[in-house]
C-alpha cells in the first residue's frame, strides 16, 4: 500500500498512457476492418485493445523493476542478459494469459471458435487485431 501512496501520480499516468494506447489501436483496427469491408464493432475493438493495454499496465512495474535492478550494462551483461530473456518470456506468457482470460470474461468466444482452451493461436491473434471470420470465410489478403 505504501507503494501506491508514494507513486500514485506515476500509476495514474501509466494507466492513462495505456488507455490512450488502447483507444488508438481500437480506432485503427476499426478503420482497417471497415476499409476492407469486414464486419467491425467499435465497442468490441475498444474492449479488446483496452484489455491488451491494461494487461501491459499491470505488467509495467515488473518491466521497470527488471530494468532498474538488473541493468544490461557492460560489467553485468553476462549475468543479467539471460535473466532478461527469461523474464521477457514469462512476461509475454503472462500478458497473453491476461488477454485471453479478459477477452473470454468480457466478450466470450470469437464467432465459430471452439472453447478458448482449444483455440488456435492464429484465432487469438486475429481476435486481438479485431478481425473475426467464420471457418468457411478465408482470412484477409495480405497483399
């Protein structure tokens, strides 16, 4: 609790920045889906990208702690670099877990998808980008 009282301005600024991140990418995802003629929901995109942003907001203190107490500098690089690689993998899995669980709780399954335990990672990534399509509909062309 002492940490929250001591750093309340930084915490509010962090959540504000991650909210701007979420709103920006939600609007971008909505615009891209609309441009390509895909069904798009502004509210759905906003929820998805705010889950993503707030997931990173929750993990930001861990990233800051790691960078402060285990710097990648010349005398400590051999000791700290492997720790950063391990921590980055753990933080990435933690963020994906927060995203998947948050999306499941707030929006349910993507259309035509099996329960989230059996979803392919490509379905989750398409959902994160705001693209949703049924199994008989091909994904967007990348050209």
